[in-house]
C-alpha cells in the first residue's frame, strides 16, 4: 500500500547512506501516484514547508526545496556545490565512471567556465539559426513518416515516430553521429533514467561509455568540421581539457541535446491536445508559438529537479538548517507551480504575462543549448499543427504510460490518431 505523500514516517536508509538528522520530519512523496501526476503531490509538499527532508525511491535521503523563491536563490548560492566530492555519502545522482562524470553538471565555477567556453560557440543563437532549415527539413521528414504510419495503421506512437528521432538528427549533425547510433544512445539514456529491471541502469551506462570511447577513437583517426572534432583538437593539440573531460562533454552534449527535447515535444503535444482552445489559437496565430514554448517549458518540462547540490558548509534555506555534505534537490516542477510566484500556476496559458521560468537553469548552470531547444520545439510543434489538424489521443488520457522516475515526468509513448472528418 502506498503511503500518502505528506505522511511523516521514520526513515529507513538504504545500505551505505548515513542516518539523517533524527529531529527532521521525513516525507515519502515518490510513489505510483507521483509518477502518474506529480503536481498535486508538490502542492501538498509546498503547503508543508519550503524545505523538506524526503526519502528517494532507493532509500537515500535528500532535502527538497519546494518554492520558487528559494529554488531561484539556491541556483546562485556559492555555498551549494555540484561537485560530488562535497557529498557526505548521501544521494549523488547516477553512479558514473570518471570518463562520464567530469561534465558541466558536476563541476564548480573555474573548471565549469573553462569547459563551457570550449563548446559555447556551437550553441550561439546565430549558429542555431543557421540550423533552422535542417530542423525544418527533418521535422517534415518525420511528419511524413508519422502520416504513413497513421494511414497504414490508424494509430501511431508520436514519441517513437516523430519526437524521439528529430532531436537525434539535430545533435547528430553537430557531433557527426549517425542516426542509427543516435537511436541506440537514446535507448540507453532512457534505460538509465527509468530502468525496467535490476541492473539495467549500470548496463546502459556501460554501453554509453563504450560507445563514446569508440566514437572519439574514430573521430581522432578521421576528424571532420563537427563540434566533437573541435573538442578533440582542443584536447590533443591545445591540452585545454583532460581525456575524461572530453568524453564527459560528448556524453552531456548527446544526452542533454536529445532527452529533454524529445519529451518536451511529446509533452507539448499532449498539453495542447488537453487544451483545445490554446491549440486552436496556435493554429490560427502561429506567431504565438514562442510564447507557447516558454509556457510549455514552465508547465510541462520533464525535469522534476535541477542537478543535486551539496552544501560546502552548513547552510540555512528558508529557515531550515542543512548540514554540510547533505544532498539538496531544487524542485523545478514544484517551483513552476508555486502560486506565490505564478497566478493560477496549474493553468496552461500561452497568453501568460510573465513567461520567466527556471526550466533551462539559472546563473552559472544556465542551459548551453537553450536557443537550440527552443527552436527545435517550436519548429516541431508548428509542423505537427500544420500537418495534422485532426490529431488526437488514440487512448483515454488515464491509459497513458509514464516513466516510473522521480527525476523526469515523461511519457513512455504517445499513441495518437486522426479525427474522422464529419459531413
């Protein structure tokens, strides 16, 4: 039987984790109800307090920051490190080999800025705009494939036929990764986030590690004019990054460049199908798409938390003392539904006056690929609205399948069909 999300319970930690502060109330929010719809759970957690001790599905414990004001401030608090070396053996995120762990998400300011400068030109807004024609062409191709599946079978999985492959083509172009390899990489990342059997996460990480080592070997032997080749040159010719940093950057670029965009496209389609008035408004006024993308980033971003952080010394957040080395989770999804920050936060509204959000980070860890992600999502949704005016869900809403993950609220598949013309 699942415990209510707000129930206070004694904490039984998983082996290897230290005992939590015995004076802290502990909450167990991550159950089957949370996986289906996390937002009512976040509402109850916000009502309990701005910072709560929570138990994660593996038995680890962490401090969850629930309100937008404190989440935003924590992003730029220099006492909160993303470096796992600062952890006191609490929840650290994925257990990655060193060759995948030395990425921008795990590195504090000095090294972070050094590595960020190496890749930032590839994601500058002007460079992203030069990719627009390629994105439009790829979106048209996968819209054709979706149309073929719908014509042949009556239904199709929009995630598999359209949302998944589109970002793979785009990031594959930047890194010169073949589409077939990108599909395999995407499957491994999905298994890493939401394993369906014991040991699957470790297997997926091993596949990813081996693939990236082989890709870098091949590109060293035959360099091109892609971003990965330039990173290899920065490693080999200029010694501006270590070998582990090189592999880790490749890992982050491939993972971040595909995973979130895939689920923002599918989640965006689902959100619009659930809000037909806004869907109709976008069809009649395509110039609203940039605002719709921003609202989708707030309302339906798959990431539930920012990257975990570790206080370098005891800190106080919203009056709650957090010991050095404990794990702090910044609740992005909770912050984006905070009524103290957003009027009617559970309402999807493409006309919302204040479109600001934290979905792409804040401060030092603002997303490098933000411009590219926005452009891909807008192109993808615009193509689908234009090509499929009768698009609708092929199953009842309650039958949709969601990942069993506290990290990302993402669909496993999105079955769609076309409305039968009337008259």
